[in-house]
C-alpha cells in the first residue's frame, strides 16, 4: 500500500513538471526573444471603482482623496519587454493624491489620460529616468509624467533625475500647477513641454545638470500652441526656454544661465501679449533674449549679463522696453531689426557693451524711439562722456535725445 502511494506521488509530480514546462517554460524560450528581460508591475485605473479594487485608501472626495502612496514601480534592469507605463489613470472623476512613490525607468512613469473632473495631486515623488532596451533598440530617456486631455492637476515638490526627455509632457490639458520640483539631468534633456494647453503655472522649479552630465545643453521649458500661462520664480542652471505660437503669457523673476555656446537663453516667436519682467539672464558665450513676430510686448526690470548679445528684436509690433540693465556684451546690447514697429526704449541702463564699437545698441527701424516722449527722458549710457545726446548704430540713424546722467 505504501509503495502505491509513492508511485502516485511520483506520477503526480511528473505531470506537474510536464505541464509547467509545456505551458510556461517553453513559451518563454521559443516565443520571447528577450527571455532575460524584466517584467514590470504596473497599475491601470480606468474608473473610480478601480481605486477600491486595488485597495487604495480614501473615498475620492476633496477632503479624503484616494491615496496612491509609498510604493515603488519600475525596474533598474537594462532590458525590458515592452514600452511600460507604470501608473495610468484614465476617465476618472475622483480626487486623487499620488505621493511618496518611486518611479524607475520605463517609457512613462505616470500617464493622466482624459481626467476631466476631480483633481490629481502628484507630490513628493521620485522619478528616475534611465536608458533602457526594448526589442534590441536602445532608448535614452523617459517621460516621468504625461498629461493628455486632463484638467486640474498639481505637480508639486517632486524630484526628477537621470535621462528624461521630457520629464513632464502636457498635451491638450488645462489648469495645471507645476511648482517647487527639482530636475537633475545626466545628459541633455528637457524638464517641461506643453503643446495645445492652457492656464498653466510654473512656479519655483529648479533645473540643473548633475555632476555626471557631460553636456549642458538642456531645454528647460518648451511651449507651443499654448495660452494663458505664467513662468515665474524658476531657476534654470545651464538650460534655456523656447516658446512659439503661444499667447497671453508672462515670465517673471526667473534666473536663466548657461555655459553652452551660441544658444538663446529665452527664445519667443509668433506670440501675442507677452510680459517679460524681473528675470536674470547670464551666459558666457551665448545670447540672452530673442523675440520674433510678436505683438504687444513688454520687457521691463530684467538684468542681462551675457557675452554675445542681450536682446534681439525681430518683427515685433507695439513693444515697450524699460528699466532693464545690460552688461558686458561683446556685441550690441540690443539689436532691433527693420521689421519692428512702434517700439519705445527708455529708462534702461547700458554698461560696457560693444566696447570696441561706437554705440552700445543697433537699430534699423525708423519708428523706434529711444526715449519717453512725455517724460523727455531716455536711457543711461556709461560711455556717454560729455555728449548731450547718444547716437545708435544702424541704418535708422536713431538718437537718444535725452540720455540720463545717472543709472536707474
């Protein structure tokens, strides 16, 4: 009797081994060419009920949001099986808090897709972007957070590190706050890109290359086809901002600097109703601010300490440039081309720009005025000498009729 039990146990073990080999091991060997790659655990939320099915705490109200917290998603392994999105939230109407999590590698960390109602707060998470392999192709960089057709999202006090292109991608979304985040890149990357979006506040973010970064050409913020946004109190250490085809926005109290040669710290093209104030531009071998094809522009209270040129104006209509300070450009502090109309430049300070030339600025537009007509006050030029007026280089033959005797 005992021997019969032993035989039955052996037969049963052989059957289990056969089934395991047939249905699990063989498909992995013959159907998966990357059998050494890593399978990644992911979370997909497609309705409010899914939060409870996953066991997340909270009720989804503003006072008691669903909480996704204290988990680690992703992998440090180089090989992956697919383009993984670690956390997807789609078509929900609840209030959600995503906090104190770690997202590692993969193509997308968090994807917020068509979240039109409720709110999402992404706070105090760590995102580690990295190079990874899918189907024998190497991909450098990840998207940490992607917002698609979503509203009422706050991304606050998170840490983004590694290879990120971009760290945050916003498409067809509105009413976002992105504040007090820190971006540290190993290689050229970008912090935030916004396409076809509106009502976005970027406030108090820091972008800097890591000690491992071999190249410092980082795109800090990129906006295209976006409306009504504010970029203020940010620090971009070795990077730049590019904005095009966007309207009704302001840049205030930002610090932009770079060691890269011949780039624009801030480039704005094809825009309306733009206010640039209280920013600091610093560059050893690059340009400060270039504006092109803009209507209704105000540039005031900024500091330009750049090597090549402080401000370039091309095809701008209705602009006021006042209370700025320009220092130490090897070329002209301001270059104003012939297609710019109705520009007034007054109460600015110019120190030691174009030191090998006769004038610190260049102008081709005959309608540009280099003083305030009502106040009869112009700009301060540290090379004015004993002259009572100041001549501006360029085909327009412009003159500051009322140069100031002291700086503003």
